[in-house]
């Protein structure tokens, strides 16, 4: 089973409505500035949408986050039964693509060094990178550095 399309969105919060719709709050740009490392991100949401060909055979899908310093955090898994249900629904509606959503919220999320937070989806032995958030250290300027010499 291969991904036809996949996208990870990093945000400050994910809220689920009673209708089942999700609201993504504070979608982050490609780079997230921190003053130094190690650092703590108070809250990080990761929202992954994946699309498969509706004629594919179902396999489990596992999502993880790879953080700077090779830390990994499990984001979630869609088992074969869930994928089969989504494929069956898409086929009955004559949709060429089947979509699933994997999402997670980390609070707090420790960052040990500069680098990228990468959202990875694994199907069997094959890994797919769905998105990345770069962690960039931008130190706060020292206030005394701007004072003229005495």
C-alpha cells in the first residue's frame, strides 16, 4: 500500500467539534524560533492527512515524530481494520482515493537541539516523510551589547 498524497500540518492546538470536524489553531510556519536549546514547546499539534488508491490492499499505518537528537514520539496508528473500512466506504461511493487522518497533541514537547521535527508515516517497511518543522535557535540579543562603552 503506497501513499498517493500525504501532508502534515504543525499547529498550536487541534480541537474536535461535535460534528467530527477538526479545527487547527495557530498553524506554524516552516521555522519555529527558540531562544536556546534545550527548550520546551508548551503545546504542539500534528495533523496528518493521507490518501491511498481505493483499490489498494489495507495495511496498518503508523505515524511517528522524529525530533532533533533522534528522539522519537509515537503519533498514532491506523490498523488494517480501520484502513479496510475507509477503503470500503470510498469504493461504495466510487471515490478513486481513500483518506485517513492521524493526529496528536504533545504538551509539553521537549526539544534537545536545533534541527527538524519530522512527521513520518510507516507502512510495512516503507517510510514516508509527510512534513517537517525546523527548530531554529535565535538568541535574544544581550541588552548590554547595545550600550556604548563607558
